[in-house]
C-alpha cells in the first residue's frame, strides 16, 4: 500500500513457525537481501519496528564515536 511520499505500509502473515515474509516491494525499497541481519525493536505499548542491521550498526558507531555527550561529562 502506498502512502505519502516516502511512506509505505504492508501486511505480512505469521506462519506456524513464527516466520514472516517481507513483501518483495519492501525488500527492494530497503535493499534487503537474503542473509541480511534485521534488528527487531519492541515496545510493549507501541509495537515492533524492524531495522536493517547495517543501518543500526552505522547509527551505533556514530553515537559511540561522538565526544562530549552529557553522560560522559556528568552534566
């Protein structure tokens, strides 16, 4: 289903083994290939988010490499 520019929605059915199939269009848009690692983030009140592992890794590296954060300087 196509929404506003850059926004998308799809449905996926959960199989007996708890597996889902990511729709082809979603895999193409987000560059998801067989063997890729996906990170599932969960909030019991808000639901699940699925993030491509490489995107999360890049964000984590950026956060960990930044200097002068409040937690480091005691502010």
